[in-house]
């Protein structure tokens, strides 16, 4: 249950924090949703599901959730999720706490890379200060209890849960420093495993033929913070007892089951979830959580990132012509226009370099739409200020998210190519690489614009500075970009 007085107090704070950014009607919808959500004790608030169930656009939901984190209504977590079983390897309050570029899933006996646009889930949950503690009742099927160890995007059918129950032979909770026992009769020629979500590890046992004598076998196992310590992984098909001593420093749940690795019938389905790339491409996130950054010696992979570079055409001449003060005012106004266009297309400004801007997007169509918006806005602005040109380059590809100058930045050849392609452009031109143009939505958009005689597209083979292989690039000249 929710503590209404604390919740209502925090809602007032949310109204104050987001007064110009979030619709008050959306906050009221959020209030009703949270009250129902808390009553049902669900595992996590998924912004995509919230958007679908309430009809509030996802972009507005994300703003609502981020401000709710700042108002201490929601907690945010960066979860490293196994792509095979949906188990959470580890969760972190901030991206700062992610400390490795790959992780091991003991349930699947496999490693996965920490790719921000694949299996880094950003989840939201209610702040515990608002909740009345409720002890969760444990049913005979322990797997219904373990939902907290899995991503809220994971969908396990009742049939799968029943299968897991049938494969499970026992479980026990062990307090730090205490010892507990589990006994069972294994079958011959089978493999069994003991595992714990808390220490993220397992130990397995192979059974031999049925023992000639019925003397029970006892295994003394010590559990530390990272593993099970056991002298022998082999056992007879006879009465067996595991004597487990918890030296991990935390309460652990230990489950005994048949070996689970490679059981394709247990593979879950997944709901859509907010991944790390989408959040980093939110301008609001970068503003509200500007002190979040990646660990200094770590780089996190993005399989695909849309990258925009822009620069002012002949900015040196502009300063000479107008003088420092006037030119500085124009450059700042140009930054405002770019920020508005980029943010409205679900992108984020990563940094400015002199007069240049680097921005990133989730997909090529958003980066193209933002570029068109920028050129449209600059053309309209030119009518009042005179000659002012902007050059834009787009690329799509793999990159690394890194900590550079105490902010989240991107590194890699895809970034270098985007910057070089921008250098080919003339005033109010957009140049794009082949990966951008080959995107189906981009291609469809540009074909439509060509048919409407709104853009001229010219193909080039370019040798970009610092890039060994020549690149196929496309020059886009907008004849008339309508409002």
C-alpha cells in the first residue's frame, strides 16, 4: 500500500519541478496510475506500457518519469539484462555504477556484452519511502517469488513457470553466517545445480549410477560473495544432503534444480523496454542528470547510433563583418534553433565545439527530420538577419559511449565519418552517408521529397580526411522545404 500523505507531498514537488514541461493532466493520470500500481504490487513501471495504457505520448511519459525521479517519487535503475532468460545480472542507480563491458549469466552459462541499445534496460520503480512494507508470501512455486530477479520486460507463460517448478527440487533462504540443509534423492545420469541470484553463480553436480549402498551423502558447501565452494562435483544417485553455510555477508536464496542451461522451452518473450541509448538521446535526461557519466576507464558499445554534425558556414567572416558582439548573439541564437529542432525529433546535443554542434539520435529518420527542420528554421531566420549558412552531415553506425571531459560522449570511426561528411557541405546543405540513405524510412521520405521537387540528391564517392576507404555520400540541396 502507498503512504498517501508522503505521496501527495511528493506530487506537489513534481508540480513545482515540471510546471512548464509536463501537462498537469498527465500528472493527475500518473497519480491514479501509481495508486493502482502500488495496490497491485507490480514489479516495475515500464514507460512504454504506461504510454500504451494511458494514451499519453511516449515522449511526454519519459519527461513525466524523469521529473518524477527528481521529485523522489520514482527510482531509476540501469539493469544489465540477459538476452536469453531476461534475468538481471546487476542493477545500478546511475550509469556511473556500471563497471564492466560484459557480464555473465549463471542461468544461461553465457556472457553478454553491455550494449546500450540492446540489453541495458532503464527501469523505474516506486520510491520505497512511499510504500508500506509488505512481506511477500511464498507459494509452492518459488519461481513466482523470483520475479524481482528478472526484468519487468520479461514475459514467462504459466506453462514455463510450471516447467520450472517441475525441475526444482528445493529452496532455502539463509541469513548471513547461518547454515541450512537441503536433502533430495537424485536420479542416475543427471546433472543438477545449486544457484543463488544474490551471488550470481551456481555449482553443478553429475550423478553416476545408483549407489549399491543407501548411505546418505553429505556435501558441505560454503557460499561466499561470488561463488559456491564445494570439494566434489560428483555424487551417487542416493539420498543426498547439501549443508550450506552462508559467508556472503547477505541473505541469500539458494535453489536446487535440474540443470537449466540450454533449455530452449524456457526462453521468455520480451515487452518493449527503455534502453540506455534512448535515454542518453533524451535532451531532458542530459539536462536533469548532467552529472551522470560513464566510469572513466570504461566504454559501452552502441550497435547503431545516428550522428549529426553541424557548423556555421564562414563563421570567421561573420565575426569580421558584424563584430564580436553581434556575431556572438547570432551564434547563440543559432544554437537555440538547433537545440529546439534536435530535441523535438528525440535527439540530444552531445557537445558544441566552437560554432559546431554534435548531436545523436535513436535512428536515421529522426536525424533526417531534425536536419530538415534546422535548414527550414535557418532559412526563415535568414529573412530577418541576412546571409547565414549552416552545414550539416549525418552518419549511422556503431560507436562507443565514453566519459570525455566529465560528460557522456561518443567515440569511433562512425563519429569521425559524420564529422568529415559535414565538412563537405556548403551553406544550407545536408550531406549523408550510405547507411543513412539506405534506411527504409529515410529512403521513402527522400523519394517523396524528390517527387515533389523539394530536394535534389547527388551521389559522390569521397575520400574523407583520415578515413582510409573512400565513402559513398549524398549531397542534399533543398529547393523548398515546406512548413
